[in-house]
């Protein structure tokens, strides 16, 4: 991915868990990175632990603020944009559905319309990768993975807002960044990326499995598990980030065949039940403590969810580097080092991954 060296890369959502890891990944590739996001809403956060605003170049602003967004993008004049800014939690979407739709759906609209209006000024811009989620698919609770051409939809506000974002992105691409007009009326290619359940060090969001376990250790409490039999496509955060970068590389090269949607998830062995994930995590760190308490009053969440990543494998030559066990082990080890030894091993894990592995 030498194409990123000395490129201007704009990341929305850089203060978030995935966004901060992506920023550091790109920095290691030699990019000039600028971030645009709200302030972190957890304490601690990966962003602040890695140095916060003293380390990360960027601005704190709302993705819905068109004037500030437009000025930030125009001033930086990026070669590529990675859009990660989002309200990322299913349970939070039940509490604040309007904000969830505004950020996740109209945030994408605001970004793409802002770029459409300013594209003559954006002399460097060639590519936009919009990150959504595996939950954009209309969940049929079936046993095979969803493909990129399967039906979109969403039961909960989060999933629906992300599915709406995909539809908006496709509409804006067709209307203003049509691949048939590429090189004639515009020079920008747009793709969307859908990733499975991401784990990794530095995620402190509420209502996520591993962060909840970590808060349990910090507060000496037993973590309550709501859906022990739910199956998810678990993967280390660096796996989909590498996929996003590989996809962005194709767009930067002007290959119009990649201006569409791609899934990034583990192989079929990585689709395991919550209870199995918990047992593996506890074997790695005995301090992890949990108990199962199911309730009919819990908000609806999908039970069975898997992705088919054949398209990424065949067209991008992308496939996971890490097994499920290694992904879980590396994640738990990050938190163990942080809590027991006050060490933040993000850069060590990133360099190790870029070198071919991760422990």
C-alpha cells in the first residue's frame, strides 16, 4: 500500500475506536492525516490514551455541520476520504433514534453533497470509502453469509440508519459521481465497506461485549450477558481496516470496477457464539467474570449474522490474517497490559500486524 505515502487522507470519526486505529495505520504508511469528529464520549478512550489532540491532527466538529465540514475538507484538499463518523451502538439507537438516523444516514448525505458542491476546488480528491456495517442487510437469520447484492434493511434504528446510508451513498454516486462520467464530468470514485463485529484494544464503548467485560474487571463487578447464543463474525480491528485501505488503493488508481460495496469479515470459523467467545476470553485472562441473564424485555438484536467475503477475496485478494483465537487473544492482551501494567501496546500490535502477524 505504498500509494498512501505522502497522500493527504481525511478521516471522519478519527476520535472513535476504529477511526483512531485507522489514523495510526495510515501514519505508519507515511500519509498526511487529518481527522474530523466529535470529542470522544468515553473515559478513557483509545484516542486520548494515544495522545488526543496533542498527537492527532484534526478538528472536533459535527458531521452534520455542513459549513465546518466543507471548510475542513477544502482547506486540507485530501486525495482520499474515509468516512467512519457514526452513532455506532444498537442499544443507543433505541434511546435516540432521531439522532442515530441524522448522523448515520444524513451524515453520509451531508458529506457527499458537500463534496459535490466543492469538487472543483478539491483538486486532489480521487476516492471516498464510506464505512457502514454488516447490519445493513435485512436479517433473515439464515445460516449462510450475506453477499453484497442481498436485500438491505434493518429492524433496529441503528441497522436501518446504516442501510439508509448505503442507499443514500448509492443514490449520490449515481446522481453526481456516476462511473460512466468518471474522467469526464468528475474524477471521484465512491465505495462502501461493510464489516463484521470488530474487536481490539482501546474500545471502551458501553453495550459491547469485550468493553463490558473490561469495565467489569475495572469495577470488580460481574458482567451480565444478554444474548449468549447470538452468533457474530468476530474480527480484529486491523483486519477490516486493511480491507478499507486495499479498497481505497483501487479507487485511487482510478479503477471504476471497485466503486461499489464490499464485505470484510472473518472466515466461517470466525463466526462463533457469544458464549464461546466468553469462554476463550476467560481462558486468556482469568479475571474476566460474567453471568448470563436473558430477559424478554431486552431490545431486539439479531441472533445469527454472517458475511460472505468472496468478493473481497477474489477482487481485492483480501482475506483475514488472524484466526478467531488470535484476534481474541490480541484484544484481551491489549487490555491486560493496560490495566495491569499501564502499558499501551497499540503501536507494537500495529507494527507486528503490518509485519505479518499479531499476538
